[in-house]
């Protein structure tokens, strides 16, 4: 069996590892626009125009190369359950079923087990526990050792531009390598894993969509409360436990008018050592002054290390932290279409139009009130944070959904093409109250297990 994977990010890496395990005689080819050097949208040569709200997730949140955006931001392993959606569509219900079916299978690939049951706090709120992979395990390309897999052949610096379709069968695709347009054909199966927006751009460019645009949405974020009475609220402790080098996280989730929201802790945002270390590790910023500031915070650093390595708890600076609320922007609030302007590859860029309407602001107010009632009931000491609805934040809230999700059922999704699966968060009709990357892994498991001949 000969298989082509378009993209080597979190999904492409997961797919390659699973195929090597389930189909050990297969020949797997990965086409990646980048290489071992991680690049953002501008550096790789892509182009996007933001037409309305200042949604900078494309220019600042996307990264290309082996491992993709997860190398930069990591991400939490969280899956859906039947607590997440009160009135799901048939397709969304099927997704939840597969999430519950394969949750332990997915977690086991990271040497982790189910780490906490969901707990109802009120009629409107429940908790969900997740795993924030360690800094050293976030690059799934490296974690699964894809480069060393003998069944895998890498085609780096190869930008796929157009899929070729005959009836429901993908017959190949066109790609650009070193400025030359080439064609790849003869594969039995194809996996489109180029990311939510680039995957959508490829589908639009290939004229495989019903319209000349695709709808989409994302989570919106807002710092809501500053908690000043510790991490325990009522009987529930929202502090992060440490397991190996990963963090066991906890959040509260609710739903208003078929719109999900979640409130999750932001720890140590005012901890100087943490912020300076973040600049050093992620911002690649180096100066004598920065090193001096890190050294000055050594006592706090020692407390941080003691808590992490001895107490197995994440240190919380001054025992104060923020509770941030993220909410689904309604699905009809965003559109993506091809731009007439060309990127550095000579390909059409993207026009991105995202609207944050009055209704969304009203949902934020309702969500904050639900969380506030819980805080008051449990005598939590807090300050209300007045911060405008934020659509610029990209580190924790880049969860595009609803891009290519108009399916009646999971069967409809799996059989849309005879020999291709689209894998990105955009296939999810809702992002729910989670960082939704992991919710697509179970869909890949089911497809490989039961739909590949």
C-alpha cells in the first residue's frame, strides 16, 4: 500500500506513526512545505489578509516544518465526552462517541492513562482534566521518531497546491519544489494534514468545496477574574499536578445556547522568573540584563523547583492567579476565501473575515456570571478583570473549527472521498470547551482501523 501524507505537523506525525504500526508493509510519503527549521507564516512565504476583526492567529500562531505549530506552543491532550454538548448534531455525537472509544488508546501513545473523571460542579458547570505535554514531548515528529521510520520517505520544501479528483477518488496532487511545479500520483490513500487554514486553502484551490468560501470560527478569550485566595475553590483544587515533565490540568466547562465556554487557570503570568524564562526559551531573546533578572529571581526559582520536583505541583506565584474564559465564537462569524494577491510561491493567499458581534459579547457576559456565581457560592476571594474580548491572543486560543464540517454523520465524513481523509481541527463542527487538537486523533484511529482496506 502506498500512502501520501500532506503535512508533517501534529496530525501528519500521528498518522505516519499509526500507519507504520497498523500497516507495517506500507510505503508512506510525507510532503512538507518546510523542513527541520520551524518557520511562521511570513517566513515560509504564505499570505493572509485579515479583513475585519484583528485575528492574527494565522500570521502569529501558525508554524511550518517538522512537527508544525505544536513545536512552538505545545498543547493539551483533552477529548470530548457526552458532558460537552447538550444537543449535538448527529455528526458531533459520532465524534464524541469515537473520542470516548479511543481516549485511552490515544493517551497510551504518550505513556499516559486516563488521569481524572469529570465532575459536575453545578447544573451548568463541570470539570475536565487534561494533560499538557512537556516541552520535550510537544514535537510529535520527534516524539514518534518519524525521521527514523524506515517506511517513511520525506519530501521537504514541497508545497502542495492542488488536489486532483475523479468522481470521489483522489488521483494525485500538484506541488511546488524548488520553484518547479510537479505532480504526484499513484497513491492508494491520501491524508490532508496541512493545517486548518492551509488545508482549507488547498480545498478551495482544488475546487473541492460547494462554495467559493469556507466558514470558520475560533475560541475568543478574556481574562475574567483574578483569584486571590489560592487554587482551591470549594472541594475542587484547580492547581496543576506534575506527572513526569507534563502537567495535569483542570478547567471548568459550560454551555449557553449551544455555545460552549470554558474557564481555565492562568498561573504565574506575573511571575518575573517565569516570564523571563519564557522570553529566553520561546522568544529566543538573550541579553545580559535578562540573565541578571533571571538570577535575581533565583529564590523564587528554588521555590518553583521544590514545588515541581518534590511536591509534584505547579508553583503559583504569590498564590494568586487569573481565571480566563474562552468561548466559541458562533460558526457563521468567520469566512475564508482565496485572495487575488499571490504569496511567495505564486499561489493565491487567503482572505480571512472574522466578526465578533453583539451576541458574542452577550454570551461572554452570561458565561462570566455563571462562573461568578460559582466563585461566590464557594466564598472565593477575587477581583473582576475588565478586559475587552480578545481575538488577537494566539498562544492558547488558536483552535479554528467549522471550516470543513458540514457532514451528516461520521460515515459521511469518512466516505466524502473514496481514498482521502481530511485531518485538522476545522473538521470539527464545534470546538467545545477544550483545546481541540486531540479530539481529532480518535477520528484518525477509527479511519485507519476500519476504513482502510
